[in-house]
C-alpha cells in the first residue's frame, strides 16, 4: 500500500508534466513554452491544448506572491488562461490564496498509483471474441486516433447520442499532440475491429498510463482491462511505480483499482481567465 507523501506527490506530478512537455515539444522550435517555478512546471502551447497547465506547484517549495505573478504573466502574454492543478499536499494555504486572486475551482481529478514489481499481470486468453492488444505502427496510426477521439468525445455514458462530428474532430486534434515517438501507443482489437486505445510512457522509472478510451459499441467487453494489463507488463523491469489520472468515480477509475491502483490524492483544478 502506498503512503501519500509529499515526496511521492512530487515524483508523480513531475513525471506527468515531463511527459506532457515531451509531447508538447517543450524546448524545441515551434513547441510549447515552459516555466519552472516554486517546485512546479507550467506548459503553454496553442489554445485548447491539454498540456496548458501547471503541475507540482508548492510541493516541497514555498510559493511567494512573486511566483504566482510570474505564472500569470507567463500565460497572460500568450493569451492563454492559467490552469493550476493543485495537489492537496502542496504548501498550506495555497488554495485560499488562489481563490483570493480570482481563480475559480473548475473541477477535480484523481491521481492513482501502485507499486510495480516483477510479477506479470494476467492478460486475456487468445480465444475468439477476446480483446487482443497490439502496438501502433504507421498502418494503425489513423485507427488509434479515431478510437481515442470518438471514445473520449462520447464520454462515460455509452447510451447517450453519438457525439457531433465537430466535437470528435476537436478532441482528435487535442489527442494528436500526444502521438509522440517516445511513447508507446496501444490498440485493443475485438475481432478485426479497433475497440479501445491508449498510451504508456516511462519517465524516471514511473510508468504513466494515459489517454485510454473505448468505443461505446465495445464497452464492457474487456478492451480497457486488456490495454492496462499490456501497458503494465511492458513496463516490468523498467519502472517501479505505475500511475494514471482519472475523473473521480469513473468506470476507468474502477478498472485501474481492479489492478491494485489506489487514489493517492485528488487534485483541485483552479482556472484564472
């Protein structure tokens, strides 16, 4: 069982923002801008990019008013709202200070993690109708992007009306930025149809599993479970900690909990427009 300590939180938040930085091309021509401040790191790219955020702020470091001024100036000069995803283990009183500066609480997200040893995780048996997982190559790039775009755009309620094409396109453009060569992308197939997709990365011996989605027509058939098992198994020997971020109480969270993940903290998402 993991103990939610500031040291663990720093490791997890740093691994996640470093993953985002690589996907965003931070430090490369045309890539996202980056700022290091008060224990955290912020990224800023094009409007609507999912990596436009600050993680790790106040974890093991004091946060002065000048630090918050610097963050706000960084985003303001680029015309992007400030989004600080605040760990509850950050320095005391920071949430109240953000509120006084005009930040709005926009939501929450759960950070889950589990130790990663050497014991392999059970994957679906090779039999008709069972999901099988493959790595993405040039021939399946388009299928991967379609599945994650449609899966995320559909949301949790598989019985809802299909998402509008413009919503799918917008989500797809956001996910396209995470098609990074250094990270493994996976597709779960049921029969000959792509049913689910996701990606995994290892950063400083931390495995991150992100962007997992299943098409509504294939939900509750084991695709998500198969993706998580494969990602975990491929990281054995390369990572000693696995993590993921989910919306609280989702089906996705429950799948990870079945693999022994636990919620180690819940981030509060503060936004300043």
